[in-house]
């Protein structure tokens, strides 16, 4: 190797690794047509020549400059790549991300104000009871981090206090919302009816939503939801053979027919009143035959004439609960080996089927991924502050009220320390210590090495146990998140190459 090239590589590598691993500075990726680089500090994406791409990729994935020298490039290509990288660093401020010394956001800067007057949503666990025994349910005994199937209903006293709490602490909120959850919330429908009446008397413009398996849906209940402008999410996993594989009644028989009967009642009523856009399906898929199931679900959505064309669909895989896994430096050889061959089945299926541009049941999920890239932080110089990933302000947007009146962040967090209750309200000291200071202290140890720090959507889910922070749970979700973001970068820029005008509608969509 030419000594001049070797020295240039050594100097560049040492400069880029002054504040930590080089892998934190950005991410290379490629579409079928072009090579690209995403810069961590500025959010800029640059199109690269092949030689520049391979040099930059090797720099970001190596812990020693000697690895870069092993690239099979000519001396001219090496020098050209190094010169272009040096020029871009000076002209575009790339590869210069400030070190992540802490994380910040509204939970740090506006916590008192938000907890006092900015609460927007509460979700009431109106019952622990459920009329199904879905095999993947988080309340099965295999999920030790969640409660088991229970027998308690929320009392009117707890529900009333929760509504009063929302009213008293939402004076600065732009809108207020109450969700109903379970168990199966329709088991305690009379409490829902009572809460809606009381909340509408107390707060103008209050909105409501409910997640249900629809087995207990009647025309009377559907009429009530219509009259009170509910958004309703129905848990339906697709056609009968897919749905009944996991969503079973207590006796083990499939629930498809009962769910569809209930779904048709409310969809018909909403359709007659032009409100089907407020109906959604929540689809959960399990492996290993993901692609076959996705094909069946797509056909089901397309061919069943009772399913509205404007229905929104939420899609996810089975929640297996938190699992400890080893930590590897992002982009390191150890991480690449660990995830070798892994892929996100929904993204892969979507990419294979989107070529003819027909609507897919995955569009809603994929749109969120596109929005993350489209709305990313984009600056001329590297940002000086880093946010708390996808964390909400605990207590602001999705206070989950358990049947006995405890407050949790949301319905997804599992058995972790609560953040208050209906009698004492939100516990500011506990929130500040456990979910702001402790989170920042632990997260910074890992986020400081990650190229996705400004794109990350991960939150408090999967990094806590009953005692507090437990980041050994988070290492694998972090790897999955990075793969997800890389897939979105590739998909976004593939569209940008061929149909850039189709991305313009994201300008008017808010990233939540």
C-alpha cells in the first residue's frame, strides 16, 4: 500500500474516532441504483460514488484503520475517495457529530408544566376480564412481566377520579381523549357508557376510542359508539384460518365468526353515516410462515366487500416480552455477525409486493417509517442536543389507568414502576428520577455509539423491570430498530429516485 495513502487513512480514522467509535458518525446504505451516506450529526444524505461508498463504509464498520487499507481499490480510487471525504467534511460538516454526553427534551425542560396542565389522554383499563384466550396474549402465564388474566372490573369511583384528573390537569392541552381498554372492554360496557356521559358533561370536545375483539358487539353498542363519535379498533388477524390459529375462545375454538359478526354490525352503522374512516383493524401475525400469512391477509382485505376501503390497519408481530441479550457496538463486526441473515418479514414482504403500486394492508405501518426519514432533523451544522429517542413525557399523552387506579405510562409497558394513581395524581419525583434521570443515565451509555440516535423511535417499553431500568432488555430491540431504519432509508431513497413527487404528501403529515 502506498505510504501516502496509508498515512491519509490513519490520520482520517484517528480524527473521526476521537470522540468514540466511528460507527456513531453515520450509516452507508444502497438502493438498486445508487450508493448513499446518512450523516448522524446533520441528517444530510449524500449520494456517493462506488469507491467513496466502500471507503466510507469500511471506516464506519472498523475499529482499526488497517482494515480500511485492505479494500481492493487502486491507488487512484483510494486517493480520490479520501479527497472527496475530506472535502465533504469541510464543506458539508459531515462526519462531525458532536459526542452524545446527555439526552434532553420536554421531559427534562418542561416536566412540571406538563404534569400540572398538559395531560392529553387517559386510557381506562375498565376490566381485567376477557372472553378470549389468544395464544399470543401478553396476559398469558408465559409473560411474567404482565399481570395474568384477571377477574376485576374498574369501579365507578376509580373511573370518575380518572376523568376528574384529566379535566384538572389538561388546561393547557390542545385536545383531550379517553381510551377504553381491557381485558375486553365491552364486558364492562355500562361503565363505558357512564364515563362517556360524565366526561362530556365535564369537558368540551372530548374524544373517545376503544380496542375490542367485537365478540360482544351489538347494534345498541354500535349505535352508542356512533353517537359519541368513537374511534374503534377491532382485533382481527385476517381470514378465518389465520385468525383462528391464535384468537380463540376459552374453550379453544376459533373466534373468527363471532368477531366478524360484531365487526359487521358497527361497520354497517358507521358506513351508513360516512364514518368508516374511524374504524380500524389491529392485525397480529406470528411465524414462521409470515409471507404466506401476509398474502392471505392481503387477499382477505381486498376481496371481502364488507371491509371499507378507507379502513386503517395496525400491524405488528407477536410480542414475546422483554428478553436479555448481549450488547455489541453498532456497525461492529460482532453486531454484523450476530444479525447476519436476520430480516424484518413485514418490510421484506412489502417491498416484494409494492412494485405494482396497489394498496397494501401494510401501508399504514410503512408510511410511519417513511415519515421518520422524511421528517428527520436536517441542519447545516451538527446538532448540539440529542432527544430521548421516542420517549413521550410520562403522564402527558397516554396515562394508563389500571382497574385499581394506578397510573402507568401506557398500555404497553408491562409490570414496571407506576407513575402515580387516581388519589394522589402523578408522582413527579418518581417520574423525574426513574423515567427521566435514570433513563438518560443508562440510555446515554449506548446512544452515544449509535448512528440512529436522531431517528430512534424506541421508548420506555423493553428497558424496565419492576425495580427500574434494565437495558439488557433493550439491546436486541435497538438492533431491530437500526435494521428497521436502514430499510426505511433504502425504501425512501428508492422512491426518491423513481417517483419523488409521491413523497410530497408527507410534508403535511405530523410525525407523532
